[in-house]
């Protein structure tokens, strides 16, 4: 297939691109590099099926029209977005225009040429899990932050194009994802930040009391799920979750990563009102319809992530000394 991946140089996007190339598809990537580097695709730079990487903004309607006129895509994976809850509270306009308005522009192009779209939403749209069965697709949502609100808006627009125009469309809601290529600074994810702190010997800082839990999904499992949701024709007009079915408190995660090598500190939450206390996924639907199940345990995932961060730090050290 001819496949467009927006946000394809980002953390999850580059793994989605990798899987699509492995499966023999032709891939076009669009990203404005707002939170990523083109180096994330270095591994595939000579791949004959990575047709183009366009450094462009998905808020640019004319540009979207141009690429949809140029190529007859079969499928579009829409991952480009502002992803940070705190940033969305400080600057809701950027998140709303990136996550909701740009999704609408893209949908319009998909509608004109009947291109199937997979919208990358997030578990952050849900209200806290109320029991140990976890959150399934019928669990209540809650726009606790403009990030969640913008994603819920985008989801509803995508689903409306299925109902109103019959556009093949799927909304995927992966739970918190971690692994190699995730940023280790403030804009990264909790696992990458904690591992980085351990490796540089600084303390691990936890917002709030650390009893909040996350269902942490390894990035290759996440990418497999996203890609397979796009391949299936049984999910049109549907929302589907992916997570491991196990949640871990941030306190326990910090202990698992620090291995007593660095101290753990609790600091006041910047935006406690937007924290989701318990995020635990029920992925029965993905398993039933796609036959998808996560393969990588949290221990193995942390090991792989730590190895990658170590390697990246060593490379940077070498470059700095050259
Ligand atoms: N990381 C997670 O835990 C997680 C979990 C569930 C869903 N998601 C979703 O997955 C997607 C990818 O997230 P990620 O973690 O890889 O983050 P990321 O920031 O690495 O990826 C997002 C990409 O979108 C690009 N982008 C942002 N605004 C753009 C614009 N206007 N035009 C073009 N490109 C733009 C960024 O440069 C970046 O490469 C996002 O939609 C996010 O909401 C992430």
C-alpha cells in the first residue's frame, strides 16, 4: 500500500514507519520536527520504500492538498500532535490547533479521495479506572486537560466522517508508551526521564505522592497495534484500546528503575487537577478483533530502553570529544 504517516519522525511514529517498511509498504512521512529529529529515521534512510520525508506542518491546508493531489494514498496513520499535558494547560491553542484543527484538515483530504485514516488518540482521554478490570472502550472519558479535550474533539470528528460519509476510519487509544527513541527531557515520558536521571546520577523526581498508576506499553507493541488496527477492516467507525492489563504506581516504577542507585524525591504536582490517578487498560477488544497482545514485559522493556539511552549518551560523549 501507499501509506502516509504524519508525525513519522517522532518517538512512536518511527516505529510505525519501521513496521510498515518491514511489511513491504511504500511510506511517505510528514513532520514539522516540533518535537523530533529526522535522525530518528536514519536507520531507513536508504530504504527504497521510504519514498519521502517532508518537513511540513499538518496545520498547513494547502500543503495537505498538495500531497494528497500528488499521491493516491491507501491509508493514513495520523500521529502528528502536541503530546504534553502540561504544555496543553500552559498553551492550549497550540495543542488545539495541532491536535484537533489539523486533524480536521487532514480528514477533509482523506474524504475527497476516500483514504482510510487511523487517528492516534490516547488513554489520557479517560477518567480514572474504577476497578481492577481496567478501562475498556465504553469506560467514561473526561477531558481533564486541553490535551485530552483536543484529542476527544479530534476523535469525534474522525468518527463523524465514518458515520456521515462512510469514510473508513479508526480511533486508537494506546496507553502510556515507552521505549527507545523517546525523549529523556521534560517533553519525554516518565520511563525515559527516570532512566536518564539514574544514568547521570541525579535523583528521580516524582510529581505528587507517586500513588498514581500507569499501564506502560512497550513501543514496538504499541506500533504493532497501531499498524494492525489500520490493516483490519473490522474496526471502521470504532475506538480501540491497547495496554498491558497491568498498572504500576509511579513510586514502584521509580524503585524498579533506580535499583537503589539514586534517591527518589517527591515534589509538588504542577497541575494536580489534570492528573489521572489510575490508568489500567482492558485490551479485550484489540485481542478479540486483531489478535493483538503485548509481547514485552515491563522489566524487559526497561532493560531495552536503558540500553538504548546508554548507547545514545555514549555516542553524544564521543561526538562532544571529537
Ligand atoms: N507517548 C505516549 O505515551 C503516547 C500514548 C498514546 C498516544 N500517543 C499519541 O501518539 C502520537 C505520537 O506521540 P509520541 O509519543 O511519538 O510523541 P512525539 O512528539 O515524538 O510525536 C509527535 C510528532 O508529531 C510532530 N508534530 C507535532 N505537531 C506537528 C505539526 N503541526 N505538523 C507536523 N508534525 C507535527 C512532532 O514533531 C513529533 O515528531 C501522538 O498523537 C500522541 O498523542 C502517545
